[in-house]
C-alpha cells in the first residue's frame, strides 16, 4: 500500500517540482548576477545563494512547491497542447503543420512500399515500424510528432482484439501486473516531465532574452532555454514511443484480467473476444446497454 503514494510522490517531483525549480533557479541566478544590465557578475549570485539562511531557503522551497502544485492540474492540458489539439485561433498553423506531418507520413509509407532488394526490404521493414508506432491513420494526422505518436497508440493498442484503447485504458490500468504498470508509469513520467521541461524552456526564452539584452556575450545564455526545450521535446518523443509500446503490451498481456475483474466469462476464440470487446467499448463510450452474462465463479 505504501508503493502507490511513493510512486505518486516521485511522479510529482519529476514532472512538477524539478522543472519549476530549474526555471526558478535560472531566473533568480540571472537577476542576482545583475540582469537586466550590461555587467553580469555570477560570483554575486553564488555568494547570495551561499549566504541564504535556512528560513529563506525554506520559504523559497515552499514557493516552488506551491507553484508546482498550482501548475499540476494543467499537465494534461499541456500535453494536449503539445499533441496538437489547438484552439480555433490557431487553425491556420495547425493546418500548415498537419500538412507537413501528412507529407512525412506519406514519405514513410512510400518507403514501405519500395521493397525491391534485400536491402530495400530491410529499409521498408524499418520504415514500417516508424509508420506503425509514429503515425495514426491518415485521416487522424495531427500537427505535431508527439500528437501523432500518441494517436497511433490510441488507434492500435488493443485494436487487434476489438478494444478501443482510449475508452478501455482507464479500466485496464488498475488491473495491470506490477511489472507492466511500472513500465507504463516510467515511460509516462518521462513523457510528462519532458513536455513540462519543454514548456518551461519555451516560456523562459523571451524572459532570458529580456534579462540578458544589452549584456554583451552573456546574451548567448539566452540560447540555453530553447536548447533545453528542444532536447526535452525530443526526449518526450522517445518516451511517447516507449509508452505506446508499453500500453500495447499491457493489452496483449492483461486484457483477460480486465474481463475477470468485470466478472465476465472469458471468450473462447478471437471472434468472440472482438465481439465482446466492441460491445463493452460501445457501452462505455456511448452509455448503450449491453447484454452481458456474468460469471461470479471467476
């Protein structure tokens, strides 16, 4: 019972506290060094940090913690933003970037279809893996790579057995085995922390430019936040790939555990499983009544 609170605490630290603390420290160091201004002395910032009393350190830590807690409910919305679910105001850029993603998907699909030699076959196989894990159906392409990677997972995880991942996943997750859940959680934590760091780096960029403007070569430090944002986003992409594979494996291994938890008889073959999974997902998605026969001996 103590593992769940521990995991939740670790996730909160990785996803919320550390990015908030890093952004706060970056701004405070620049300000204590003399920014905005034309003469920065980072030794002054170090002396200020070294001279902080315990009380001031506690207050600063509390401020970071409160900010992290205030931003925590926005994590899902932040990930959705990076996925490409944008408001109508950004319809133009979304259409432009979606066209670019369509072009990337079509290029990969064309590579899959060119299998003339053994070398081409290997390249086509690798391209097929990219197409499978990084892109949804062409009609569902989103403006960003992160969005397409997660959309591919939602589209394909459990689909071979008739499950709609977006609907079934909240019900499947609680019945996962410890090893499978740990794998899923690790990838999800990496994904969310990468997105949060990318957002922090993006928001810090104009602040850094303003603070360092007129400081000479120190202005190059303003390149640090966008570099961190780019690296973090790339890391989030890799984590999203791992997350999609982990969720897909969870359906492969534990979908019958979900049926057992629902006190439903296990299907005898694939056709029966697909019919049952489709009926359940329709009920959960639309509230439609389903004719279910329970087995309480499970």
